[in-house]
C-alpha cells in the first residue's frame, strides 16, 4: 500500500529540488519583495490594535474551556476586519472559526480551479493561578495578525485564496485541537501554521519537534468507599485504624514507585504528577485519593510503552494497600512534526528581520498541535521573547513577560515571516505541492518505523 506512494513521493521531491526558489521568480506575477512590503505595512499599521487585543486577553486569563472573554473579543475583532465568523464552532462553546475567501478571476469564461486554503491557529487559554504564563495571549494575537496580513496581500495583489483562522481552546491539557481535528475543522486546509513564544536566546526561533504526551488519572478507594453511591465509610485514625484501607497510602506508594521508575527510563522521557484530596483530616483514614499524571516521550509509540509501566506502579500500590482503584486516560497529544519546506521558507524570511530559525532538538514540552501535524503539512515555530532570569514558560515571570511591549514586538516580527509562508502556500502551486509531498514522505517513514 505504501510502497507505490513512497516511490511517487521520491520522484516528485527529486523534481521539486530543481525548482527555482521563490526569491528567483514570481508566482502569478507576485514578487516576494512586493508581498513582504504589503505584509510589513499591514502589520505595522495594525500593530497598536493587535497589542490592545493581546493585552485584553492577557488581562482576562481564562483556563481551558472557559475562554469566554477571549472568544468574544477575538470573534468581534475578526468580524470587524471583514472575516466571516462562526462562534462556538463545531459544538465547542469557546472555539470559533473566521474565514476570508477571494475567488480567482476567470479569463475567457472558463472554469477556475478552487483556491488553496491556509489554516492558522489562535490559542487562548491561560494556566490556573498564574494567568498567561505560556503566552497564549500572544499566540491568539499572532494568529489574528497572520490572517489579516495574508488577507491584505490577497486583496492588494489580486490573488485567489482562502484563509481559515481557528480559535482553538484548551491547549493546556484539554486537547482542543485534537477534538476539532476529529470533528473536521482541518479537512479543507492545504497547510496549517501557528507560532509559540518561549524563553531563550534572543532573536532565535526553533523549528524542532515536541514531545508526545498522555494524561493518566488514577483514583484510589479505601475501606467501605462506594464508587457508585459516593458514600464515605472511613475509619478513625486513632481509635481503629485497622478498620480502614488508606487511599492516601496508595497514592504515596504510587508516587514513590514512579519516582523509582524514573531511574530506569530514558533521559528524553518525562513522568510528572500531582495528588488531589478532598475532605482529608489527620484523624481520619483517607478513603479517597486522586492523582493526575502526564507521561511524555519523543514519539507516541514510546508514550504508549511508558504509560503501561506507569500504570503498573498504580496497580502495585493498590494491591499493597488493599485499595480499589480506577484508571482513566485522556486523549493524547502526538509529537510535533515540522514541515521542512514550510520551515525552510520561514527560516529564510526570518533572517530578513534578524531572527535565526533552526531545525534543532525542539522542546521538552508538548502541544495538541502535534496531532494536526500528523493530519496535514504544518508549521509551529517557537520563538523567544525577553524574560527575567529563570522566567521560562509556566512561571509567573513569563506571565509578566507576555504583556511587555518587547514581547509584542518580537511576536509581530515572527508574524511577518509566518504570514509570508502562509501566502506562498496560496500563491505558489509548486511550493504547496512540495510541502504536501514532504508531509507524505514523513508520514510514510513514521508508518515504516512502527
């Protein structure tokens, strides 16, 4: 099944290597310098509005599935700028879709081919307790900026194309993009792009992978606890401790077992979790304890293997304490697969703005955009913003950094390069084909490695 496809991909890529670069020719009469000038003028003009939008979202931090203020602010903004907006998209209360289409002009009355579609993502959710410590206010604004810049180029240079900007909720553990993907939100896209801020060396961007991720929940039940009636029948810790089975002990043993397991896992693997309790008191044997764990590895296959070893730790803890247990797994996030042609174009244009972008080792975090990269050609550059010392993502220092003028300026710089990549997908048929062929080959190699 895959061998004929692979041979086709190799041949097409061999042909693609002989194609001139975008800088050497015009596609449909649209030179890159003219395109970049339009993008730059548009974003420089809209910069103050985009900053206010970002600060509005930053000032109203909302956790996963609660992004109501962001949803309303972003949908209103896109409507005001000429996009056809669908709120509460595909049954998700805080998801949305904004579309702009420009039809091809038809000479001589013949039928015109359907224009290509560039997808863009705007994340919106914050983190509990520390707000936008991952800079999703900047990501939301960046998606808007890319969409508006590409729209301006289509209009000013009379180029056909379709822009689909998705407001994607619940990236921080809710798998919002995965749900949207399953419901068909990405089906009509030829490619999808977005960007993400981080701490690091100034004026750099990463085009590397991310880790795959699986969330695992475990709940331990002690003496007399009814899973169905939710009735607590615990024991007195002083008077009759022998009458209880300690669910907290089970959680403690599970935590210790996972800690020991870490000595025998690869350096690229990660397991981390928390313990959650309710109505605990030191003189009552805890009859219920819950834990939430995250398992990460460079590939989804490795995550599945490691998750089984982690679950074995939970089972052993339950047996050791005579507790019952229940395990649940959330939807997983695949590792991030950056599209090489899209990334190479981004890196080339980013140099214009003093940003060095490289295909490096990537990040040890995870994103539900990884699932999108398995479905179609995609690009997700990470870029650095100025932060305080030890102020990486998911820290209060990064929350503060995400609201600064410097962070806004760095984001706009990346948006300019990303908008140019998005426009080229719409304008250059050979480039779009090359990106798809690279994705097909990547997926073939992934299949063969299993």
